[in-house]
C-alpha cells in the first residue's frame, strides 16, 4: 500500500463539539463517505506532548515531552523522519511547536516561518506562532504547500478552536462557532483532496473543559474525534483506534516499513 496522506489536527477540538457542530463532516459520515470514531487522548492532555504522541506513536510519559514549555527536538522517530528515510516528500502548515519538535529548536521566525530545505525532516513548512492566526489563512498555507510541492505527507494544524476554548470555555458559543467555521472552511478543500486520491485523517490533540483549559482526565478533555476519508480505509465502524496508533497507521498508508503501534482495522 502506498498513498499520499493529509493529516488535519484541529487543536483543542472536543469530541462532543465535533459531533454536534461540524455539520459538513457529519453529513459525509451520514452519507457513508467518511467514517467517524471516538478516541481518547493520552495524558497529560496538553498540546506539545500530544503532537509528539500523534506524530511518533509514543505516549508523553515515554517520550519525555511532558508539558508545553519543553522546547527541544524530539528524540523519537516521527512520521516526518520515517517519510524522509523512505525518500518521500514532507510538508506542514502548523503551529511553530511542530517545527521545534522535528526541524530546529528554538523556533526563529525569520529562519523558520517559511521552510524550504530538502535536508530537514519537514522539508516544506509554513509555520505560525500566534494562536489566533486565522484558520482560513492556515488552510490557504496548506494548499499552497500541497499544490507547489506535492508532498506525500502533509500536516495541517489549525489553532483557532483551541484559542476560543481557552478564552471562552467548552460551553461557549465562541468555541462551538469556531469549530463550525473550520468545518465549513474544510468543505472548500476536502472534496478536491479526495478526488486527487489523498487519504485524509481529521483528529484533535485534546479536548476542552468548562474551566477554559485542559490537561486532566475529564471526558471533555480526553475525548477526541477521528474522521477518516479515502479509498484505502476499511471504514469499519467497529474499529477502536487509539491516539498512539495514528503514527503507525499513517506510516502504513504511506507504504513505509515501521515498528510503530497501528490500528490495522482502519485499513483495507
């Protein structure tokens, strides 16, 4: 199996909000053009450790990336390094912590914001450092990378939903409407990606609580969505994927040999 893959990580998106507010994606799910799953994030339920978990298949307690203030390169084999070892092309439109984990740390905006370096794990990058950087611009950034550089693996990582959750909390109209807006923005891109043969995974790093935060064990903090679309998926609604299995599952989609945990039930 070898497919091109787009991974969308909607930062801070709680499962219940994805279910209730993302009408476009849920419409695809009802039409059986996409399959939706419920997952639980690893602990602690904070961003940088869970980027590492998603992209390396390693729990935070094992990776050593345990909070958002640990600014250093990952010591794990990531999807980006796996792809590069297989001579595949990588790209990311993402928050700057992703650049710090897999390319260079600390992030230097003038050097790193626009990344074009075939020797780096993330060869082509458009990175941002403000949580309110508009999701619509982020999706444009991602599409620029996709159409210009034709990556085999593309990470897209918007932050506006997490930003709204921290400012207004889980039960706020601002948080829910941020998820609604991204859902409708995604409708401008997802049909094209699928028509061009991409396998697409849409998930979150963690959820959000009523205290305008996350990092604990409440269901609203840990329950996150996974939605998959593409011909390489089994669309088995009885599959039970785990967050640590995303890396290995994507590596298998890319046709890369690996020893990462994976959810074989997700794939044909």
